[in-house]
């Protein structure tokens, strides 16, 4: 389905605005939100909600706050969770609908709509402060989407829209025909605009927290805390099971009047644009995906696949090129070394002296396989990045010129910034690849001795907590594979899908509503102080991009 058809679908289902609205602006309800929070036992003394223009609404320090000082806590009673949905008017439908049971984010979206339509909902002070619209691609016009056509984000954007439309069609029928939906206050309050708003509200705010008994995780919306804007740093939010509340400590020292930031996680700008609706300047974790694999028709496929398997790397995977130097991770370096090995080199890593231990050196820059291997892998990377650059219909300079236009819409500006950032990462990869190639060619030409591998060196490379090499002990988050799209109208989740305790996704790394997986699951169990990573806060502004509908 192309952007034009998607836009037509939006227009067709978007004849009216939100079915339920509140008299006044978001700002009018902030005092009510703070009063409700205080009544529920949340902390409200060290900060206030303020408009930061370029970034929209956020939290401002009302006093000096020291780094690592606990300044914000939100008790469970304030949270909207899958559990609270099951105990609400949505409960009877949830008990019968396998899609709701399988997808907590969809459950939260319908929970949010039901509570918004309920005049006596305890969450109204929170719901009234949510934006009336968002800056996720679900709200882009056709021409704004076109700026994303050549980017790596486009397929996820189109899937997001298509699957949201499918979900709406499915639940529209359910709401009007299912016996267990008869008491839902949505029969006259469920337009496509309503569902798009609910989807975006959840997508930009959902987080995973432990259930009350700590036995598993559940999705939640965390009022007040989700007003915090993003900056580079470390995760400073956790869930305290003993006190049953979400707690946040200061990322750094804040003076009275300064904006309080939190770190949303190691997301790329593509992820920020798709799931959060903003582009973050200076993103230390920005990256572009690169799909690489050993061809099964290659003569040396079996040998290469075996070496990669011993290193814990699949023969075909999605890796990432980073904005930093070097642009590749240890895992990608290991893959490229094996990818470029000769038969003799492969044999050495399979049956040669210390073959098993040498696997540990594959991702270490200190131990090249050979000068020729280094030359080949950096030449390959340089060439591959250059080819990816040629897939864009505009140059980086043309993008920079477009960004200088004063009449450019916010969404167009966001899309072009993303497109330009991808090109800049690829350009750096080309430059880095060329420099590395020339360096190792010089080493070869000068007959420089190859660093000798000593078995004792393995002590420096081993991971004491895992059997796999330290550099390969897990697939890094940027090397994710996009899951197959989920057709919600036909989904038949099995028992494993229904039990979130089987494959918990922690630290805000949630499955998005479009059926794709964001960052892969972490391996740590939820403990008393469980880290909470901000998942997709909405409509944050970057420099020069003010908007009233901001955070």
C-alpha cells in the first residue's frame, strides 16, 4: 500500500475530530493533574510543569536538585496498566478477545479510550493533559511522508499506518457486534481519529513495569513522569516493588528553573521519529541498519557459517553502522572478518592451534586475521556504504538546502533531518572504511609483523559470566531484525504469546502497535529496583521546532 492510498484511508476515516474533547487547553488542566498526583501520594514539591517552547511541555526544577537525588515517585494507583484495564469496563471483552490478550499495547489504547469517555474515570486528570494530536508519522500528510520514501524508516512507517488501520477496522466491528462489548462507552466514540490518537498516546508513552507481586511485567502509562523530555545519558528511573511505586532520580545537578531531563534509551533517530514523533539533535546512539549475510551458494558457506555459529553470530543478520568512530561494533567486525576469510584462514579458526580460543579474538581490533583480510573487509564496508548512499534521490547538500526553507512544515523538517542523518552516517562509514583500508594496505606493503596471538591473552577477552565471547554474548540492540507484520484481523496467538512472563521485554523495550519489535528483550529479571526505560514519549521538540501540541 503506497502513501497515497494510506492518506486516502486517513481522510476517509477522518471526517470528524476526536469524539470526546475537554473545554480548555492542556495547560488549563496541569494544576488538576498536580493536585490529583499529590492526593495519590506522588511527589510534587521539587518541580513544576512548564512550556519550554522548542521542546514543548516538560518538568522544571522548582529548587536545586542534586545528581542521583530522588525527586519524583509515582504510586501504582496512578498508573494505567493492562491489569487496570482487565479490572475495568473493558474486562469482559478482554477475557474473550485473543488480540487484546496477546497485545498489551492495544489493550491500553482501548482502555484509554474507555476512560476518556467515562466522566467519572479516576484517570481524567491525566487524560485531560494528553496532547490532542501527535507528531508521529501517523499524523503526516502525504507530501510529508514522501520525504521518508528513500529512508530506512519508510517500511516501518507504512506498516505502522497499515496495521493501525487494520486494527481500527477489526475493533470497530468488535465494538458494534461482540456481546461483551455492549457496555463499552465507544459505540459513538470510536472514529479512526480516536483510535489513531489512542495508539499514538500509548506508543509514545508505554513502559514496562513489574506486576504488584513482581512475578512478571506489564505495560503501563505513568502520569506526570511521562512529561519529562529526553537527553543523552543513562536510565535513572526504576520501579520499587517494596513501596510499589515508580521512582526517578536526577540525571545530573539541576539548578532551580532548569528543565529536568531523563534518558529514553539507546534509540536511533529513526526509532525516535517513528515511535516518538521527534528528531533528537546530537543523538549519541544514532545508527542505520545494514543487512548482511553469507550466500548459501558460496563455496565456503558451510565453513563460514560454522565459524560464525561458534562465535554466536547468525550467517545472515541485520547489523548497524553507527554515528561514532569506529562506525562498526565488535560483532559486525567479527562478522566481516569471517565473511572475508580465505579457505586457509577459515580452516585455521576451525581446526588450527587454539582454534576455539581464537574465536574470542574475532571482534577484537588488536588481533587481525591477516592484513589482507583487514583490507578486504574495510574495502567491502566502504563499497557497501557508498552503494547505500546512491539509493537516496537527494544528496546531503540538497537536504541541507531544503532545511533552510522557512516555510517547511514541522513534519517535513523532521523527515528531511532523518534522511540527512542517515546519509551522514553512511558518509562517515565510507570515509572510515577508506582510511582503514589505506592503513592496512600500508601495513602490508611495509611488511609489518602481524600481532601474535598468545593463549594467555584470552584472559583479557573472556566474559566470566557467559560461555560466548564477551563481544558476542548477545545480539546488540541495534542489530535487530524486524519481525514479520502482524495481520491483526487474522491473528491467532498461541498460549506462549498470551503469557507475558515467557518472554518479558524489560526497560520500556516494548512491542509497538504496528507489530514490529523495537529493541530486543533484555536478559535481566525484574528485581526490587527494576530499571524503567522511557518508551516513546510524545511530541518532543528540537531546536527551532516549537509547536503548541508538544509535550
